[in-house]
């Protein structure tokens, strides 16, 4: 499945490009994040990384784990921990639904991107993904290369 285009009202902080290579993304959902002030300031500077991040459901709440937000350089002892667990804001109905997908169908919750929306709030886009096998990855690479070649041929004529 090709990656959909981003809406223009978002200011992207970071993307998880590896997620599209490692997983089939079946469904996407937007969630708010509970952050500290220094984390928001670091995000405004683009100092975040989603490389090894994933989301877990714990006692009816959803958390983002292993997302790295660099400490803000101007802060002193009020700074945050770079890889702390961060609570995500979703409706209880949405969390229960995702829990069913994870437990019964073997999906994983992967953060796809972190961005500021039009109202200047930090949001994270989560994807319900199913892991790709090696042959699936090869097929994706082959399809992408074929598409690129077709675009080149169209540009030449």
C-alpha cells in the first residue's frame, strides 16, 4: 500500500519512515500527547526521533514508549527525560477497539509521524500495522522500483 499524502495544515516534526518498510499499515488514527513544556519546545526545534518507538495499552490507557525527544538546551534541572513513557489521548472506545486488534489479530501500534496541527497542538499519527515478511519487503521494493521506472519513462516522452 502506498503512503498517503499528508494534509497541508500540518507542520511535521518527525516521521517514522522505517514503519512503512517494516509493516503493512492497515489503519491510521490521530492522537494527542501529554507533554511537558520543555518537550514542546524541543519539538518546535524538530528535536525528536521515532525510530524505535511503539505504543502500548496498559490498564485502559495508551502510552508511547521509546520516542526520543532531545532535552531542551536552555532548561536547567527542570528538563525532561528523553525517552520517558508518554501518555496518548484517545477516547476509551478507540483504545478498546485497538486493543482488540492487537490481542486477537496480531497487529502492532506504530507511531508514523509527530506534528503540530492547525491549532498548534502536538499530535501523533498512529498506525495499526502487521509485520512484513522478507518476501513482502522485496515485493514492496520491486513495486516501488517499477513505479519509479514508469515515471521516468513518462518524463522522457
